[in-house]
């Protein structure tokens, strides 16, 4: 099914295949940064009004999330990361991607013991397109697929 959408800042309709390809490219850049334990690529894509909704339903603003992600980059070493678009939902001015994120991270606890953390989750990630390209407007932690700590 071909969907078209006129997004803010573009003035012309864009088809769903093009949008999926564009967002997949954004996710590749984000993955590359996180694999280097550098969240800059992700942070640069956040809109000023970005909001994270965690599994509990609590909402966090952009400043809190940026601090959290930077701290995680110091604590965890990403060994494997995948962010795959499962589907897209189109609204008048934005696009929500259902994203399957899987990761393997390692960290050392306060006693110096190494651990491995494997996480799989589905997230609802809302993107908007403006004059400076795609910006991430909101992320909702949606479904935990698995969580393993070794």
C-alpha cells in the first residue's frame, strides 16, 4: 500500500517507501554512534520539545534524557545494537515508527564484577520533518521483548 504524506517543511507529498528509507538511514547513523559509545548522533536528532515515555508511563524531558544517555555511554559498552523499523504510522505532520531495538551491553558493577545485559524491546518513535531534516519528537518504551543479565 502506497501512502503519501505532506510533512511540515516539505510542501510536497512524500511516499511511505521514501520515508522508510530516509528514517532507516537516520537509524544507521544513530546505531554507529552508540556502537562507539557516543550518543551525539542521537542527541543531534532530538527536537527541542523531545519527550521520553518510559515503561512505567512516566515522562521525561529532553534535558533529563540527554543526561541519562550520556551517563549510560560512560557506564555501558555496546557490543551489539540493532534498530529495525517494523512499521510506520502516518499523521498529518509526523511519522511514528515502530522500532525493534535489540542490544548486548557489558558493564562492571561497583564490586568490579563484569556483567552482560541483553535487551530487546519495541518502541514507538515519533519523527517530524522540518527544514533541517528529520527530528525525533518522542519515544515511548512500548513492549519489552526480553531482558537477560549474565
